[in-house]
């Protein structure tokens, strides 16, 4: 066996310097799998977390999700690249390493190595022949100072680092604000945002120690994520802490679902790693607890993170004028200019910021290959920044998808070389009839092919999974360029680039503005998902258009069947769907013939005294026959007819929702709405004859 003593001496010398500088460092170790595992087993480092799926590494863990790593602290960590370069987990693990520690990355030296992580990137039936992500990743790693290989150990170059000082002032101010939230006026939530290692979880524990007379609950997706808070509480009070502590002194851990279902009492609630909790749950928690501190890491690898930023914080700012926000910029766990933090940010473009530029030049549209992306770091960075800016569920995995997924096609709009918009499209379908048959029977769910599989399940026809289709995965327009038609122009450019595709579509969290955008570009909604999106509480809408004559009849069938289903679903599952969204959906629904005698009955019932319950079934039929009849009405009329007729909301609920003075007020407004609608309906009927 090889003598690993020189390697241990190298790493020990490095750790001694890092301890003085209060920094952390990435150490790349490259060799054969057997040698790398021997290296890891011979390391003298203590308190090391080992990320690996291999049984050859003692005490290793291979968590399924990145959030299972968050909220913990380790002196050192080992990331086994042979188990797969899962970049979300690498980023999360880097955030757990303490000052004076190293993150050791084990990597193969075989140029033909197949990265196991690639299996999670590709759609079924696709194959990655070359990983552009890994090409860029390995090229950047080779520029790092601590690159150890099986066959060469560089001479250690000692430096004399200055003893670093940690600035605790920001954290202390944060603790004071938490105490004010507990002791001051109610309904003044505090929001703490920070990058990793800025001491936000520690601040929660320190504040709890200063509030011994208060009963405090701390909520997070898992108990492991709040151990730092318990550790600092224990240290401040001079008491011991169990390994996976759930209750200590006045602080108790509670899971999000328990918090919502059981509503336990407390004087103050901490929600740590709030960006990992779905926004609808956060809004519900907010309703139940008048004194809350939300703390979260804002560096992009927590699942619902962008939803937290775009939706939840926007809601808080609108609802609570006295909202307090704190951003912790100064690191606490390590000193400023930390080498490990810097390289992880560079490798995964976590610091990518969109550059806002103005120009009067004409817009240009072009397709961008994966080769172009790795040859143009500036463009790659701008694309990732714009995608993150425009979408609520951006993660570090998106960088890998962009560079590696063979089914993804990227198109951009630029103005004098300044990026203005991005559109990412997945080519789906092209599967065998046998696979399609299994999908129809519910026996298979091939990875990817989201739209193609959904259309196949709707039509029960294998052709829709055998045909090629194109789905917009993301479309993002620079904030300063909104409302200028750039998104529509880019969509049109992409559509013209598609070859041999029968359908073009997209899936997204349905709201009125987005449905309006897609329908204005010739797409129709053909399905509304039954479950809510975790980050936004919105139902997923599937929109599509046919790209060839052969598929147009099938598309018309999808639209008509969606209309028929929605007419009943609004009375049950979608009874609380926002009326503005329903209004937009109606603009894309086809007209149909009214049953014989319906118009004659309407003339009798709607031109005399109008009884709400008597005319409700008649109006329901007539509106569904002519969805266009709602289009040109005023907002109040649309609202009343949608809520009372199409969704059949109870009278009392509508009075409360619309702040009517009572039933008489509602009856009067309903009659006015019906009269306005009927006049418009008759005008449409006359124009159609």
C-alpha cells in the first residue's frame, strides 16, 4: 500500500494555516477509485463528514436531498465524486465546513469515467456522450492551488497568514432585533437573510438564551437543520446538549406539518431555513403566529428559494408596513474572503448577477450551443443570472441541466451583445409505441417527456408519445425589457426553429398574467393540475398548440375536453380558483351551440324580476355555451358571475369576500350583473346571425 504520510503532512500543514486565517479550503484529490478510497481511509482528519454511496468509506452517508445536509457543522468534509457529482449536495456540504477545515473532493483520473449523476439529468431515451458541465468543472479545478494526485504531491508552499478577526457586530444587532420581535408589538415579523456561515442560526440560539421567560418554537424541515441553534443556546446557558436535540431549556423543535396541524402555543416562533419550506405553508404559519422570525440562506440551493424571495417576501412587504429585514453579510463561521466559499461560487455560478444595459440597437435572436456556453463564461453567467431572476425555483442543478441535458435547446435575444431574454426548450417524445402503451396503462412514467406523457394520458393515443413535441422549460425576459413584446418575439423565433415537432407547449404555475401571455401567443390551456405547486400554491397549467395540420384536430379535441371538464371542476375541486384566472381561461375556450329553447327561456327569466337561485342553472349553461360573453364586461360583473354562477360560491361566503353590506346588497349587484351580461350576450347573438 502507498505511504500516505506525505499527504497527511500536506493537509495538516494546510489546516494549521487555515486555523490561523480562520479560512476553509478545497482540496482536490485525483486518482483511481481504489487509491482515492485508500487515501480517504488513511486521513488523520477528525470530525469529517463523508458523502459517498460506497460501503468502502466508513461512516459515509448518501442523503437523497441536499436539504438533509443543511444546518449542520463539520470540521472537515469529504465528497466522493465517484458516487456522482451531485452539485446541489456539493454546494450544501461546502456550507457546513467550519473555519480551519477542508472540503476534500475525490475525483477520478480516467477520461472515460461515466459520472453517475448524469443519470438524473437525462430524459428517458437520451444519452449524454460528453459532459460539458464536467469539462468546465474539471478545467476550473485544475487552476486550484491544492490539487493532489495519485502520482504527484506538490511541494507544500507555506504562507504566513495574518490572524483573522471575526466581526460579530452584525450578529449582535440581529440578536437584538430578535429580542425586540419577542418583546415589542405583535404582527411585526422579522426576516433574516444570509449566505452560509453568517451566523443566522447561531443568532436564533443566542436570542433564545436571552429570552428565558419566553416559550420559543423553532421550525425547520428537519431537526438536523436546527442543531446549530441548540448548540449556541446550550453554550450560552452552560448546559449540555444531546446529539439530535429537539428540546432544550425554552426552545423546542417542531416540524412544519405539526406546526400547521396542531398549532402549538408559543410566545415566539423561529422559522429557520424558511426558503426550504413551501410558500403556501409559510403564509399559513404567518396567519397563526403573531410573533415570527423567518431566517433563510439566500444562495440558491434550497428548493423553493426563489419562491421565498419573489412571492413570500413580496407578500410580507405588502402586508406588514412595519416588517423588519436584516441581511447578514459578515461571515461568522469563517473569516472574509474565504477560499472555499469563493471557489464553490465560481464553480456553480452562485454569484451570477444580471447586468442591466440600455441600447437602441435592433434585437437579434440566435440559438446557443453547449460548446458556445463553456467557451463564453460571461454569456453563461448572464444566462444563469437572468434565469434565476425570473423564476422562483432555480437551483444549482439548473447549471448542469443547461450544459449537459441533450434534449435542451437554448435560444436568446440580445441587443448589441447585451442579453435581453432567454428561452430554454426541451424536445420530448419520439418513444416507442410499447412504452406509450405502458404510460397509458399507468405502468411506466419515463423520466422527462412531461408534456408528451400528459397529452398521451389525455388522448389515450400512443401517437402523442411517439411524435416529437417541444416544451418551453423556462422563458425569461430582462426586467427593464418587460412589456415590449420581446418574450413573444423570442417564442416566435423558437417556434420557427423547431423541426419535426407536432406540438409546441409549456407547463407553469397558472396565474392570470401568465395564462394571458401564453394565450396571446396562440397557445391554449388543455390541462390544469389538481395539486398545488409547493413553492407558489398555484395549479400547473399545460398549454399547447399544434404545429402541423395532422395534429390540429387532436389539439381542438384537447381544448374542447378541457372546457367540458373545467365546467364541472369549477364547482368542486377548483371552487376556490382565483376568478381573474378563470376569466383568462375563458378567453381561450371555444364556443358551442346552445340547447334548443335555451334562448327563449332566457328571454322569459332574465327580462323580469331575477331570482338568484332560479336563474343560476340557466346562466351556467348559457355562459358555458358562449365563454366569449364574459370578455367585455366590467370587472365587478365578471367577478359576481364567475363566483356565484360558475363556481357557485355560497351567498354568505361571497358577501364576506366582496365586503357587501348584506343579502339585499348582493341581490341588487347580482341583478345588475345579469342584466349587463344578457345585453352583451344578445349583442353577440345578433352579430353571429
